[in-house]
């Protein structure tokens, strides 16, 4: 009898604990289901200040940030050509519309891209900052067209693009005196 009561007591405690954990999980799920205004504001702030718009929003830098938010983060047809080939800023609104928040958090934590994307800056952000970016970009809804595809090194991209070429190093003093003799 004593064993039965002990077993019932343990079962009751485990059931209660499981219910409490289930309720905690449901509450946590609600927090992630709808993006609170402060999370969206944080995402917008990061898109403005971390340079996301500088490349991923056409005309943003040229217009000193005076671009309607409906045009933000739709990618760009302007390429960046260098020794790595020619890269184009991705349409983030399209990219993130295909990902869950969990997928984005994993993707952005491991992101490795070609120049000019400062992937290291995104990887170094906190989980909450990356979450805020995701929620903000998703709040903008889908928009724009896919960015042009990567152009491998040695191939000429269609304009417009920036040609990022390193100038030749200036002659050193040793080289200059050798050429004078």
C-alpha cells in the first residue's frame, strides 16, 4: 500500500512537472509566433545601421537613406566585380520568405559568402539581433526580383557593376635605386 501511494505521488509530481513544462513551451512559442514591436524596431534599426540597406536596397546610399521602406532589401542589379568574380546583393525579402526563423538563425550563424558581404559581422551579431533582422525583413513582405546570378572570375558581367581592382603597389626605395643604375 505504501509503495502504491509513493508511486501515485511520484506519478502526480511528474505529471504536474510535465504540464508546467508544456505550458512554458506554449508561452515561449507565443513569444516567437508574433514579432513584438520592439523586435521589429530593433530589426529596422539594424538594417539601417549595420549597412544591410547600403547594398541590398537599390539607391539607398546614393539617396542618403531616403528610400521608401517598401523598396528596402529587394537586392540589387549592381554587381561587385573583383578577383572572386562578380557578386550581387541578394534579395533578402525573397530569401527570408523561404526560411523559418530557426532556419535563418542557423544559416546566419554559419554564413560564409563572397565579397563584399561582411558575413563576419552578421555571424558576430547576437541571436536576438539576427532574430530581429529576420522578423523585420519578413514584416516587409515579399518584394522585388531575384538578384542576378554570380558571375565567375574571368567572365564579363553585364553592366552595371563596380570594378574593384587593386592598384599596383608603389615602387619601393630598393626597386627605385636598382632601376636608376
